[in-house]
């Protein structure tokens, strides 16, 4: 395998991490990784928590310093994880067109400006899941991104994997999401950050298989680490799951193009 990559992680350039990029890189090397893509939180929506936190010059400078320091053992790329990129889509593209980003990851962290934790508390797991997946569908329909992050993130706030009844109840919208992703060539991320607590990654194996059955072949891997001790966590597990489902390789993102790597 030519590449052992973690394509979703954060540093202190995200509002919810205090890790230096250097410490994240050291942790990656200690895990035997060959490639990292930093994907710091970003939003242009003043009503979401990450708004106003990004210092582009600071992020770029620390990234370039790490790129020089860790080359050639570790290949480094930089991107953003955008909250609901389908809202203000034109503004994001105008901005990102001026930045030499490697990857834009699309995430639904809020539904109608309500955080997912609150959504689950107020609406209950079933209604919250339905509203969440509707928002993901809107994102893949109209947002511009290369990678769709943590597809079934709502389960983190429910505190348990989605049951087969919950998955079946949402099957029509899930199939539409995955079919649109296939048509648009978007990659599905296997995000391992729920592996320890919930016993499965995001998406669940059921959803990953559904993506495969619908023709989806583009996957990426990400630990979503906000701390050095979690960089690369669960990636080996995710690699074997992907192989078992039938994927022959995976993708990373460079200059906003997905590139294939065979297993
Ligand atoms: Zn996220
Ligand atoms: Zn993240």
C-alpha cells in the first residue's frame, strides 16, 4: 500500500481543539501514518459555534512550517470541515476559490441552527434522525464538497448505533443521499471517532454496504482526532471493514481532487 492516510483531523486552528499541528504530526508518525490532511472547522454562518474562529494566515503558516519539518516522512495537506456548506454555498466557493485548499469536507452539525444534541433532546431519536438525514440530503444536493463526513453522526448524540428499524425507516432518504453522492462523485468518509464508544464507525457497516450496493466506490478514512492520542485511531479496523465490503482501495484529496490508492 503506497499510502496510509488520516484525512480528517483537527488542531488548535479549530475552536474545539488545543492540539498543536506539530504534536498531531508527531503522533501520526508514531502511528506509522504516511499522510495527513488537516480539516479545521469553518463556517460563515454567524449562528454556529465555529464562526469567526478561523485565522487563515495563522493556519497556513503553521501548516507550511510542519510541511517543511515533516517532509518527506509525512505528506501533509490542508483543508476545512464546513458546517452545512449548502447554506451560503456561493459565499464558500467565492472564498475557497482564493485559497489553495486540498480538501473541503461537508458536515451537518446543526439542523435549522439547532445543535444535534439539542435536536435529539427536544425531538427524540426517531424524529431527530429523520430531520438530520433530510439536512444531509439537502447538503449533498446543493453543497460543494469532495467528502461527506460522518454520515450517521446523529447516533453520537443518541448515544447508540441506529437500530435496524431506525435505518429501515430512513432507507428512502439514505438511498437518495448515497445515489446523489455517487452521481456527483463525492467520497464517503469512514470516520472512526465513534468506534470506542459505540462499537462502530460512521457510517455503520450497514450504510457502508448500502453505498457499495448503490455503486459507491469512493471512500476516505478519518480519525477526526482533536488530540494527539487519537490520531489514526481505528484506521486499521476501518481498512479491513472496507476490504471486507468489497472496496479495492480508498481516496485522499489533493488540490480538491480525489486521488485513488489501491489497498
Ligand atoms: Zn464533524
Ligand atoms: Zn471533524
